[in-house]
């Protein structure tokens, strides 16, 4: 008996074709998306440039941040323009500046000297299409424009100052605000030529900070000596004023102590007088009280005596009446007989 074997159905080729087809679709979609769309990152806008067909050049409308926009391959191009605040540092220290080498601003002062000023500008793009039309799509060109305009505006705003004015922080800060206004709106340079502001290029300076400044060595030493002399003079005046105030305090303190002593003595004298008057008044009141007590005692004795006398007279009259009641038929002559009779009663 021979064994019979069932045929094996092979299906891997079918699945392979299906996988290749799906992969082709996915790749096709990916290529289509990459060719026909452009993603605009957050905090930036897309400035559209049309190279041919229709209205060519930079378009006025921009693609907003964080969006996926459609484009025609090879015909359209989106230029990514950041709209966040950027910082440009111009400094004498190469490690601090925004580019290699010394980048501070040399300012000729009104007294014929020079000051080397470090400055920081905070700037941003406010009109992407205007920026790209005027300065192109290279970010380095945008930064260089800000740097050049900043230097020219600082020379214009700080040029009228003297070297000593740079020590005054309030003057420097107000001049920095003037320079920022020049950067944004334009100004006339020393040759009376109108220089455009950055607003014409779609850029705005948000803040200008004046930082470190340096003088040429000779002027720097002269100013240091002058400032030191001014400080020494001010210190001497302060010491003099201090000593004057201390003397004034000592004088006022001495006068106060003297016034306190006089008032204390006056108070003690017044207290002694009041005590003496009080003692005299007390003695007087005691004397008058004693006199009143004596008078009252004499009056008491008088009243007691009067009372005794009045009682005896009443008693005698009663006895006399009794006697008269007992006398019958007799006649008493007054006053001798009656006095005799009363004496007999009183015995």
C-alpha cells in the first residue's frame, strides 16, 4: 500500500504582494504630503514665495504658527520667520557679543573724546513679508541690519554727551530710550542724511539696555582722578557737616540739661512752699478745732448748770405749793416770811 501526500498550498506570495502594495500606498502618501504640504513651527510664521505661475514673488498673507499648509512643489516656497523676541548683544568682550570679535559701539563725545559702549537690544519681527522683501530670507542679514542701525542710532543719541555724562546713570538711560526711538522710526545722521528706521524693514526694537562703557586710557585716568577729587571733597564736606551736627547736638543737650536742673530746683522750692503752707494751714485748723472744742465744753457746762438750777427752782416751787396747801387760816407776808419758809424747804 503506497502513501498518498496532499498538495501544499503556498500563500506567501499573495501576502507579499499585498504588503508591497500597502507599503507603496504609504510611501506615496508620505511623498505627497512632503511635496504638497509645509509645517510651520510654533513661534514662527510662514512667508510664501511664488516662483512662477500666477502672482509671483512674496505674498502678503502669512501662514500662522503651528499649522500645516498646502503648497505646489517647485512653485511655492515657505520662508520660516521667527516672531519671538531675539537678543542682539554688542560688546567689547568677544565671549559676550553675538558674533566673533569685538562688537561694541564707538561713540565720539562732544568734548572730543571717545567712549566704547556695550549695548543689548531686544528685537522681534512684526512684518514677515516686508522683512523678506527688504532684506531677503537670510537671518544673518536681518541681524546685521539691526546691528548697523543700533550703532548709528547710538552715535546719534549719545554723541551730544560728554565723557563725564556717561557716569550719570539717569542720562544714559534717557539717551538709551532716545536711541531706541531712532532705531525704530529713523533719524538724520551727522551728515543730515535721513536714515530709515527698522520699522520699514518689518523689525521692532522692544528694549535697549546700556551696559558697560569704557574710555580711552588717558581720558579714563583723568576722569578717575577728577571723580576721586570730587569724592574726596564730598567726603570732607560730609565730615564737616557731621561735626557741625554733633556740636549742635551737644549744645542742645547741654541747654536741655541746664533747663532740667533749673526746673527741678524750681519744682523743689515750690514743693517746700506748698508743704509749709500745708503745715501752717493744718496748725491753724487744729487750733481752731481746739478752740471750738473748748467753747463746746464750756457751753456744755453752762447748759448743765442752767439745767440744775432750773430743776432746783421747780422743786422749790412744788414744795412751796404743798406748804401753801397745808397752811390753813394763816397769812404769809412777803417777802420775809416767804423767804423763811423757802429756806426751811431747802434745808
